[in-house]
């Protein structure tokens, strides 16, 4: 049983490092928004006339060594209220992982 739990933890850890799973704050999960990302760019599109104020936050990671990805920088978009979209690129060979920050 311990080996199964260890193997599962390693598999989930590898998936997170590979960018297959991302976490967003609970408040952002209620927003009518779509998050997307591909390679060095992450984007958000919010719709439905929401009155929330939100911004896109992107963590830029160096994944040249898959065993030890390293956070290089975090980039912050402008605060927006209601509908809108934003896109942030990390540049180079960095992997972008986007999330939303929000307040009402």
C-alpha cells in the first residue's frame, strides 16, 4: 500500500511539474472565466458581465530539467473589472502557468 501511495504521489508531482494540473484560488474558481495556456504564454477570458475585479498572474518556470523545475519569475497583469481578456508571455524557453486573482 505504501508503494502505491508513493507511486501515486510521484505521478501527481510529475504531472504538476509538467503543467498538466494547475491550481487557482477558490474565489477565482467562481468567476465566469476561461484560463488557457500553451508553452510560454497563458491567457484568461472573463465574460457574462461579472462585477468581480480580476487579474491574470503567470508563473514562469524553467523546465529544462524536468526533475527540478525552477520558478524564474511571476508576472502580473493589470486589474480588470467585468468582461475582458488578458495574455502574458514568459518568453524564451520558460513554461507559463496562469491563475486568476480576484476580489469583489
